[in-house]
C-alpha cells in the first residue's frame, strides 16, 4: 500500500490518514510505505505507526522552494525508488525496512 502526506511528522501519529491507512493495511497483511513532502519521524516512530518506509521529497531536494517548484520530477524519482525497493526486490537487494535514513 502506498499512502501520502505533505509532512509526515508527530501530528501524523495522532490521527492523520497515513497512519490509519497503515493500520488497515496491516490487518490485511500488506506493508505500507508513505510518500511525503518532508519527514521528521524516526524509523522507530514509523514502526510504531505501522509504516514500513517513508520516502520524502526533501531527501532528494532539501531546498523546500525548489522541492515545491520541481515536485513533479521529484515525485517521479520517488515513485521509481518505491518501485525499485518494493516491487522488484532481489536476493542481493531485499525490500528495505526503512530505505530513507533517520
């Protein structure tokens, strides 16, 4: 399952849609990854929220103004990373728990 949020942060842990989506998907045995503009949650917080991974546009482009102006290209890059990491894992590159660092 792929879900999205503008900012994946502490507020997300208190009822925002991605966490609800992750919990529903988990009941069906499906891992959930989040795509977001920016992320301030740690890997441990992602785990507790039921998110297997989070991909932030600001991990690719730290300048928020450029991130906003080039969001389309960045989303394409993030989509390619999600596909690479989750749709086509190989023995030497299994699906990561958290491909983006803390």
